[in-house]
C-alpha cells in the first residue's frame, strides 16, 4: 500500500482499506501455543499461575503463592499509548496492516518482558530467596521471560 497520495478522497479510501483489513486481524501477545518448559509444561500455564496466584501442595503442607500480576500491570501501564503507536507504525509501514501489527507485537513483547523484570511485589518468601540466591520474583531460569511471543492471525484469534 506504500505510495504517494494526492487529495483527500484518495487518503480517505486508503485509510478505509486499512481499517477494513484491521477488522479482520487479531494481534496476539503473550505466551503462545508451543512455548513449553523442557518437561513439557506450557509456559502459558506457569504464567497464569504466577499472574493469579495458586495453591501448592508440599510435604510441609499446602501454601498459597501470591499473585504477581505482571501481565495486568503491563496492560494498565501501556494501553493508553497503543492507539497512537499503532497509528504511527501504520504510517511508517505505508499502511501495511500485517507489518504494522507484527511491529506492534514486538513492541508489546518488549513491554511484557519489562513488566516481568520490573515486578517486585509481593516480595519472595525468605525460603525462596535462600533457594534461588536472589530476590527477583518471576525470574528464575528466565525461561518464561524468554518465551514471550506475538503473532498476527486472521479473525478473532480464538
């Protein structure tokens, strides 16, 4: 779709085409199918357990791992800028919807990784810090943070 346009009608038609194409696409960002730990556990499952908290059964009894809402934090902190960013990326790609959404996806992956890196609350239990040797929640093997992904699919993405 790249090119030079003259006149308001040409621009309006060009923008309308982009809008129509955007309505048929879904940008997915997060932990996509196929991302697994070496034991086969889906990264999305581990991410959801971290995001919302979960109960763990251990030899010493059950305990609750507190929620660490890195994904919700990322959305809250960045969503206000996504519309303007998409507009700028569409313009820079000559209104190529697929390229623009793929570029947005990469940027949102970076935002998600940064949210994981920046999360400090709730703090880890002293026993966890002793086992890991550091106090950074959500960072252990770095497998989850390195498994973020994005893609552009036709339709609703379901």
